[in-house]
C-alpha cells in the first residue's frame, strides 16, 4: 500500500524557496521568473519576504531555481 499525505497529516508538506548567499551574484533572473515571490534590492539581490511557496507556484519556483546561473536559489 502506498503512503499518502492523508496517511501522515502531521507531515510538513510545505514548499519553500531559499537563497544560498554564498553563491548569489545578483543576476536577478529569479525575480523575473518568480516575480510573485522574489523582489530585488537596489543592488539586484533577491528579497524574499515569505519563503513559503503556494502550490500553484511550485513549478515556477523550480524553474527559477534551475535557471539561476549561480545555482543560488533552492526549492525545499
């Protein structure tokens, strides 16, 4: 039998985005691909006020993470 999220209601299924600051070069591509979650500061570095990603944005968040030239954006 396969386990589902209904079998484990306490399991945390939240998807979140995070920036690896040791890698980020401020290219700004993440903000262009995921404008709903990422803004840029005056130097072009990402600002993420709320890291939780709504279900309808998960695919876009993963695409932004894969497109990051510095591989600095993570989807967890």
